[in-house]
């Protein structure tokens, strides 16, 4: 995960997104929201800098994130929130798995 010798820079905080397990872009790829050909051209963010998505990751290994404002899941439809929690948590777990298992990038998506 590098552009030259430096990894992706977070579009929010400007720091390097050093691990794909902390990458909103790669989570979107695992979820089928972006194609492999888009990985080098799209901006990335740390999951902690992408609260509107990270709030849906519900796993003991992931520190809960609160998203204030319009996209705060506490203000949204309960059935939508439950589905998003299931979907995004599943994608996040898959992202952890592909790194742990050393799978090729083509096998990342769910």
C-alpha cells in the first residue's frame, strides 16, 4: 500500500494511513464500493477520521467511534443502522483477515 515510498495520506488529518487495516479506502474496496482500479486514484482516510463509516464497526477489537451531526447513527432508522453495522463490521473483519492471511488483493472483496 504505497505511492512511491510513502503510503496514502489521510484526506482529513494529513498523516500517513500506514496500514490497510486502518484504511477507509480499502474497507470500501472490501465492501465492493470501489474497484481495484480506483485504489491508486482515490483519497484515503484513517477509519478514526471517517466517523460516518467507522461508527458502524461493532467489534471488541475496534474502539467505538461516535459520529456527531447529520450522519450520527443514533438519530437514524434502527433497521438501517442494524444492517449497516452488520455489513460494515463484516467488511472490517474481512479486511483484518486478508491482511492476517496474506491474501492477494483480488481476493479482498466480500
